[in-house]
């Protein structure tokens, strides 16, 4: 459970970092879609 929370925090932190760079905006969208898919399967 703790590892899952850490992974979520890392993902959120990464998204905040990615948002700072417009070049990686597409990557941010893809990552968010992957997260939605993963959460949807649970």
C-alpha cells in the first residue's frame, strides 16, 4: 500500500514538472491518459 502511495506521489510530482515544459505537453497528456486507464481497471 505504501509503495502504491509513493508511486502516485511520484507520478503527481512528475506531472507538475512536465507541465513546466511546453515541449513535453504531449507526454503529460499521454501519462494522464495512462493513469486514467490504470485507475479505471481497478
